[in-house]
């Protein structure tokens, strides 16, 4: 008779907790938040229930409530009016940018909050692409100085972590050098390293009205069919000075998270993107799934795959579940 009985380690909740291999807490979560210019604004994103476009006056109390729940890191994305967009994303580093002012005010109000920002042209571009567009072509090297200006402006405003999400070749090294030369050696870079051309980004683009005006993003975002290519992207970002490497989306790319975790000595993070979360919200509203259990299991699976931190729209709900 087989004397090995794994069920002995499952017979009691205290034993199960003692031997569990993966832990998940609020400290592992980054909360993505949408910011809109104005006052007294709290607009729910129709395709992403329970998530809102906030004006700063209402966002500040929301951040405070999250900090009380143990959420310390926030990734803030700006919803930019179309009138402020142009081909070179000049508003991204303008002195009167409401987004940059909001970062300053958040850091002044909550010194303990860690603020992450997004570096890509698409929120500010009249073309809706992450890079500079000319004659229908995304220009890689010409985009890099624009991204560097954006990153410096965000660092000056008080950003703790810069998140290049554009997928231009060489942008991590270019931004790292620009930050260092401007006296921001302590500002971290969490690179969107393996960012796939995914169908799961729809609600996010709805929230920011940032969909491309022509074509798609397949010439710079990765092919979902490719896994080994992620190693190349990660090696380049690592050598160029990234402090953390991100995989986006998370759920369909758990194997990529695990691959990078096994091959690189720096933290691997993952973005549990809007479409992944929207499916759970919709099914829960129909009563088809147990929202709390599904959210907890989903986030745990991402941690188990190797993510040190997870960007997720479920961050506040999970923190409330586990309080």
C-alpha cells in the first residue's frame, strides 16, 4: 500500500495555511486608476463596472481609503480631452498638464503612496498610437525623445515608478539615460516588457478614448503566438536598465510570467488587464460565478506563476475581502 498520503497536509485549515506555497496580500497589488480633468467627477466606465474616471478632488479620498486598506501603489492613467491631443503628444510634458499637477498634489498629500505613471504617446496622440506616426508608419527612433520628455516631466512631478508601455525598441535605455542625466537616478522603471497585441484591452481604451485612429498596434506590440520572443524583449530591457519587467496581459500569458521569472534576477510583474476583469464583473452580475472566490483565485494564479506584483482593477475589492 502506498504510504505517501498528500491529503494529510490538507486535513485542517491551519495545516493548509502552514504549507501553502504562494501568498497573496494587498502589498502585492498595484491599483490602476483613471484621472479626468475637472471637479466633482466620478464617471463609471461602462465596459468596466466598478471602475471610474475620477477628478482629483474625489480621487484624493479614494486613494486615502485604499491606503487604509493596505494598497500602497497606484498606477494613474489620464483621460485627455481630444482638443489637447496632437501628433507629437506635446501636452504630455506641458507645464499646465492636469495629470502632472495631480501627481504633485497626491504626493504632497500622501507621502507614503507610491505613484506609477504610464509612458506612451497614445493618451495624448491625435493618432491614438504609442509612437510617432508618419505616412501610416510608426517611427521608432523618432518616438524616443518624446517618451524621454514625458518621463522626465513625470519624474519632476513626483512619480516613483515610470512605466514605459509603448514597446518601441531601445526606449528603456533611452529613458534611463534621460532620467539619470536629469538627476532622477532613484526613479524606477517598470518596463512593459512582454506587452502583447491583445483583444483584452477594450475597456481600458474606452476609459481613456485612446484607441488608434487607424490600423492596429501589431507592428510594435507582441504576437500572442510568441513565447521565446519575450526572452529577447526581457533581455534587452534588463540590459538597458529596467528595474522590473512586466507581462501584459496576465491570464493568457501565465507561461510567459513563469518563463521570465525563471530567467531574470529582477522582479517580474503582471497586468491583469481591463478585459480580463470585465469578464469577471459581467459573469458575477449574472450570478454565474462567486465574485470573491474567482477574483482571489485569479490573482493567486498570477502570483503563483511568478509575479512579484500585479496591476489589477480588483485591488480594492481584494483588499476589502481580506481585511
